[in-house]
């Protein structure tokens, strides 16, 4: 399992990951596929960054979950972690914790000191 920034992918792998990401995100927060694709394709090293937790199975990539990192304009050392979601069929297995830990690690490696998790429609635990 690895966390991959969408902007680091290309070719068919990117197309496959984008399609799977759209389905996972739209399951939780329905939007048009066009708008969702536009948002995912905005991923960049400079933020926002869309990150996907993936697993490789027999040469294919399966998206397990998604998170998004965005800037906090008032402080360049801080970010928001948003749109954290695990594939609906894979929930309850601790994969959300792995996704969050890897997302936090991604932020720290890029020099961010503080991350805030936004929970507009949080799941009750």
C-alpha cells in the first residue's frame, strides 16, 4: 500500500486512478463527473494536492482511499486535510487510519508544521 499524489501519475495509470477516485468521492459527496475530474486534475505540488492510497494487484492499481491537502493562506506552514474517504467496501478495516497517517507523513516531508482535518460532514464513530 502506498500514498501517491495524483499529479505524479501519467498515462493509463492516471486515467484508471482518476476514474476510481471519482467513484469513491461521488459515493460520499455526489457531484458531476466533469466537476469532480476538474478538481482532481488540479492536483499539484504547490497545492491543492489530491493523494490516493493505492494497492497493486496483479499489475493493476486499486484505489483504497483519497485525501486532499490545501493551503491555509494566512500561514504557509499549515495545511487543511480534506475530503478524506475510504472506498465504501473497505471501511471498518483500519484503512482510514493508515490513510491519515500517510497523509500526515506526506505533509511533514514537505515541511508543513500543522495540519487541520476539516470535517464538514463527519462520520459518527
